[in-house]
């Protein structure tokens, strides 16, 4: 074997190794992004499950959360973690207020009315953000601690990726506990089926719906924080595409199903990352791939992967 | 225990109740009979605050509960089994019963009442972890009654429990209703099956197009010629 051949051989085996670590690196990113989409998708699915409304303002609630963090740090000089908590709290309040103002008065109206109201609320939030926060992109604060890169068996993973995954798993466990083991969760699941009968059981319908919006919006805030740590430019339309993708994730998984929202979020997160990583020529078609996947899922299973008929 | 005075309810331009008054005394079985559209279900919904009362009042143990929020009304030891059962198909039998006890926090008492309900309806215990939607019609009705009892009510209101059930199941159901009554619950029963209802009723009212047209003890009405002709098929 000539030297040239040997080095070519070594090079190619090195290449395989490189590809594997590269793949794992992308995989970790895909998982983290999948969780982010999943958490946003759960917000859609929870609200839809309980009040049968697609909350089209959810993506903009997500955007507002990022700005709440920004202003927590810039305006009030909160330390970053306090600013995160402050943003989650404010976002929950925002979700509750939106429900009170835009959806509750229409609860007995035809469903199309609250749908229009949701779309209107989405435009309102975006334009509010343009007027008040400004249309130009703003830098999202990057805590130095979170930007550390860890080396796990040769795979370079950012600390923030790991934290995204860990916190998301925590949020998921908390959520399943909430929905399946607590009284409030029982009320939410009863409401999903029948308001009047739930009332007859002594359930306070308004309070349960308020709670549902608070939970959905807090999850949007958590994912917005992770999103902005990954893509650190924030602006009034930053919620539009993540919102659409997460909504698509909820539909693919079967709207109303928490498990489905998570799986849908994962599929979309993976496609987004892996497509860009391995077929960079097609990266521009990322959303086309996502919506093609949606079409196929709906063709074969109109209720989504985990949807109930 | 329950007193309804001159109750008026409308759905838009349609007057469903045109001044209804009746009483349910403690420890009694009282029934409202009447044909479709007479206003029976509306009466129960008005008592529970599920439809708006235009005028007139509902008193529970002397307290005016007219147009109070439903969750407040049902916290006053009053429970309703809605028409068509309305169990939660997406929840298990166990969870359906737990929803019934939504306003209670006494774990031991809840467990105790659940055991009591299993003694009334043994089949519910066998189906405990099954989804409500997978039960048969009769089982769903049992679950709906069990769910209502889980709030430990003094007054149990049943809206057409016999609807769509086989005659043999209806017979069993009425036996259980009597048993529940004999254990100290006051019962307000709404039925199209006038014969079965009048048989177990202490007192009965006949409803026609939003008005009470006749009243008397169960026995009196069973013997009444008009009732016989209109509701008992003979």
C-alpha cells in the first residue's frame, strides 16, 4: 500500500468518525430544538383541548416573553435568572388577560368568532411590539455561564443545549403530573368534554380556563427563553414562524394530546436541524418539508398521530 | 327542602316555563312528569343555574339560590344527574367518580362513599379503570348516578334516567333509586316513563307546555283518568 493510499484510508476513517460526532452534535441540537417546539405546541394543544380554540396569538405571546426578559435586564437591571422568572410570570399574566379580553366574552358565540378574535389578538400584539419595542432587532442577553461548551466524548455540546433538554423534561414531568394527578388537571380534562356537566360537578369553569392559559403561556415563555438563547436576536415577528411550526407540530401529533404535541415538536425540531446540517442546499425549503410532513400525516391519519376521534 | 316559586324561563322568544311552583320536602321522592317539551329539563337546569331564570325564585332550605353560579349551587348538597347521562367518556370510571367529589377534600369520606356506590352498582368496580365512553348505556347511567352521589348530596335530581335503556335495566335502576332514597336522600325525579316514576313517588306534578296542570300523591295520579289517558297509555 502506498503512502498516499494509506493516508487516504486514514482520512476516510477519520471522516466517518468526524461525521459521527458531528451527527451527535446535530442530534443534540435537534433534540433541544424539538423540546422547544414541543413546549410551544403543548400551549396550543392544552388551550385547544380545554376551550376548543386555536390560540393564534400563542406565537406572539412567545415573542412578548422574549421582550419581557429583555426589559427585565435592560430596564430593571434584574440579574438574568430573575429576569427569566419575571418574564415567565408576566407572560402567564398576559395569557390570562388575553383570554379575559378576547376569548371569554365570545365563549357562547360561534367558534369562528373567537378564532377571528385570536387572529386579531395576534396582529395587535405584533403591532404593539413594533410601536412600543421598535421594529429593529434587539440583542438577547447571553449569560456567559450558559454559553460554555462541554466536551462529552468528543461531542461538543453547549451547556444551554443540555439545560434546554433538562428543563424541558422537568417541565414535561410537572405538566403530566398536573394534568393526570391533580384536581385541577381532572377539571381541565372534564372541561375538555363538556362545560355544563363540569359545572354540575362543582368545577369553577372560569378559574380552570384561566389556569389553562396561565400554564400554556408559561410554557411559551420557557421555550421563548431557550429559543432566544439559541437565536439571540429578538424582534416583533420572531414568534410568527416558531408559532406556525409549533402549531403544525400540535396538529401532526393530534391536537388536544400532550404526548402528540411533544412528538410533533420533536419531529419538526429534528427536521429543522438535520436538514440544515446534512442537506444544506435544501435548508431554504425547511418549512416546505415540515408542511409536506403535515400533509402526509393528515392524509393517512386525519386526527394526527395521537389524536382521538 | 327545595321550593320553586313562580319560575319563568325563556329561550329567546320561546317561553319554556310560564310560572312553575312546586315543593320537594325532605326525605321524599317527588317527580315531575310530562311529555317532550313540557319544560321538565328546563326546570332542573334552572334550579342548578345552568339556564337563566327570568323571574321567580328557587329556595334551597330557605336560602334563595336563584341564578347563583352552578358551582356555588352544587356546593349546597344538591346534585344532578343530567339528561343523556353526560359521563366524561375520556376519563376512567374512577376519575368520573372523583370528578363527582370535586368539591370535597375528605379523602377517607370519598373512599367510603365510593365503596357505598360500588355496593349499589357492583359493575362499576369491575370497570374501574375503563374509560367511561366504553361502558354500555345502562352502565353509563349507573356511573352518572354514582358520580352525582359522590358529592354526598342531600337532594339528588335525576333527569330522565330511564331514557334509552332496556326495560329490565330500567326496572333495576328504579330499585336502586328507591334504595338510595331509603338511605336518606331526597329525590327529585323527572321522567317520561310516568308509570315507573309515579310508582315510587310520594308526590308528583304533571307539566304541560311550561305549566303545572295537575298534582297529587303518586297513587292519586296513577288512578287519575286524565293521567291514565295522556301518560299511561290507557
